[in-house]
C-alpha cells in the first residue's frame, strides 16, 4: 500500500462510526419483553426511564 492509501484507509475507519450515529436514541422501553412474549411473566410496573434531567430525583439527591 502506498502512504496515501494507508492514510485514506485510516480516515475511513476512524470516520465510519460518526456516520452510524442516530439523531434520536432508540426508546429503551422497547428492549423490555412484553407479557405476551414471556409465558407466565408480567411486569410489576411500567418501565422507568431516567435521564440526566431526572436522575437526581430518582436517586434522592445522590446523583452527584
């Protein structure tokens, strides 16, 4: 390989993950199974989603 090919290959490898990122992250509640998918199981409550804005409230002020 020439130096130019090596540099271009490295740039391609380093820049590829940048194009694969989604604008909006997927909904994490979609990762939980439903009661229909697992026989005999039912969730005890709705899944909770905690983000930087509400994590402080969830763990009662110990997020720092």
